[in-house]
C-alpha cells in the first residue's frame, strides 16, 4: 500500500500498528495508508486523498479541523484533533487524529505520520456524562439544591456550581474558610462553628440550618445535610447537599405572623367575651344589692324605723352579694379551660417540645438557641401543658428582650439541672436589655410590663402556675447584658403527696 516515495519498511511498520495510520507528504497530501484504514473506510487510497470533500470526514467537522490542519502543515507543528470518520457501512465514528512530522537531516519536513484512534465509545460516554451533568445542574437549579464534598482532615471542600450560586461566590475564587464563613450571618456563626467542630470530632451524619447575609444585605436561609463516609484512602469525607429554603422560611414567617395576629385577636375576643359575661352576670345581683341597700336606708329612716323590714332587706342584700360572688367563681372555672391533669413530667422533653414549636419564630428574630439539659433528670409531678406554658412565656420574653440587640449575638440558653434536694430547676438565660434593679420585685406583679404592647400578665400567670406546683420562680440580672429567669419545682417523689394544681 506504500507508493515508491515511501521506504519499503514503512509498510511493515504502519501495518503492524493496532490503529489506523496514514503517511502524508510535506504538503499534507495522503501518500499511503495501512490496511486497517482501507478496511475501515472501504475506500481505495485515491479516495483517501480527497478526505476533505468526499465525505470520509464528516462535513460538519471539516470547517473546524481544516484550519488546524493547514496551520500544522504550514508551521510544522504537530496537530491533534477529534473528527468523525465514515465507516464502510456509512456509519460515522469519532476518532482522535494525531499528526507528527518527520524531518530530514537538513531540518525540512520529509513526511507526516498520522495515527487515528477510535474514541467513539469514550466520546459518547463523555457526551452522556456532560448531558447528565447538565441535567443534574438544571435539577439543582430548579430545586435550589447543590452538593458538596468536605474532607475535614485537610479542610478541602468541593462545591457544585449551584452551591456557589446560592452563596453568591465566584466559582473561580479560591474557596477559603474565611470566604465561606463571610456569608454566614454573624449571629449564626458561633452555632455553625460548633456544628463543624462536632462533625470533625464525632465523624457522623449531621444537618443544620443557617442564615446567610449576602453582600447586598439581603438574607438567605439554607439547610445543609451531610453524610459521613470514607474516601479511597480511608480519610473521613462528608458528602452533602445544600438547599436554599429562603422562600419556605419567609412563607413560614408570614404564616406565623398571621397565626400570632389571630392568636392575639382570639385573646382580645376572649377577654371581651369574658368582660361582657361578667358585666351581664354580675349586673343583676349588684343591682339587687343597690336596691336593697336603698330600701334598707329608707326603712331605717322612717318614723318609727321599720327594724324588721330593714333586717329582711339586709338579708336580701347579703343574698345578692353571694350571688355575685358565685357568678365570678363560675366564670373563672368556665374560662380556666379544663381540669388540671397531674402526671410525671420530664422537663427536658417538655422544654424540647416547646423549642421545636417556637424555633421558627426564634430564627425569624435571629436568636441562636443553646440547650444544656441535665442527664437523668428526675421527673416532676404536675400539669405538662401548664409547665410548658411557663417555659414558652420565658422563652418568648427572652426573645423579645433581644429584639433590639444588634451589637452582639442574640444567644438564648435553656438549661435544666437538679436544684436543691428533690427539686428540679429550669432556667432561661438571654443576652437582651435586662431590667433595672428596682424592677426585680415588680416583674411578677399583675399588669406590670416594660413592653409598649404588653399586658403584664405573662410572668404573673407563670408564677401562679409554679406556685400551684409548690415551686418558686425568680429573676436575676447579669453583670453584663441580659437576664436569667428560672423556676424550681419539686420532683415527683416529693410532689406526689399533696400537690394540687
């Protein structure tokens, strides 16, 4: 297959190569090809010389490779490109085409050796991979979810394009720890760092939610979930997902605001109904009291005084007064809602349930919640709902006390611990504005409040509940910012005998 211009031994060399080989003259024209090319293409050598125009090379590839080929022939620089070559049955397959020049002793190019390697399967696999990556990228973008790899030992992190998009970080920028943490809301950074340290220490799955503060001062909420595994070298590797849940959180906040407003309306409506009921029910006996008192005065002022009539009128006055008292007692029982239910209560679990229900509200106000729950805490005997109402009041008050804080993290600590003998303590510590020393004795009084829209009933009601549990409630100012509100109630063993809630 080698014309006279080529050396005879070239035929043996190129026919022994496990691939498609061609020899070109210095001008780039085909001089010779091996048997593999002839078998593959099913075309004679003469047809090979017109590969750019007769369809041997796919017509769509010619405009791309022709300039590269011409440049190589002109400059003598090796070339390497991919092109589709037609098979004898008309099917095109991808080949890697590599050309290398052979120079004479004077440095001029004597011929070109060209090797064509079938890469069609690889090309199709790469195309499928690119298609899958594009599909995955589209899915990630639509679901606002990205993926990451994290090697804690070296702090090496790989983020998908969507995670870069969520954090609004240039994918070309070095992904340093400082850059990543610069997007995290300052109040959330301590909790985030604690989560990272715990993940490094425990080497187990974790998830958390964090707020991001973007360069334009907008806020995002992201949820991260990571699974602990090992790479090929046995090093700890976290494979995780990050989802932008901002819209979901904003919807939650809006819904919670509506719920809060509805709850306030319900409380006002209930208070209005209670007031109307009291006015209606008490008005009649009080009117009787006034009427009887007036009659009694007239009888005593008569000449002579009607002592017996005045005595009977006084008895009717006492009767109507008792009726008014009975009305108020009945209304109190009606609006208390239910009979108290005594049962062993795990304060740890009760507090966890309260925090879970109130967590969205706390996040909305930028509050970072920490808990320190004592292990093997003795249960208390009491009404679970009423005790949870106390915890909720304390947590809500702590959150509201930090609503104007901007110069430090809004940290809230809920802590349980054994108090004195057979007593359990729960405390709520905030970093808020605190209270004045002279207000300590007033805090638990009815209608005392420091809030513009407060009714001053929360702490008063809470203390009443705790006292009915034979416990005590108190408040303590911090030397620095904030305050601690706490209560202690007897454990079940001591409270069971005579607690009446």
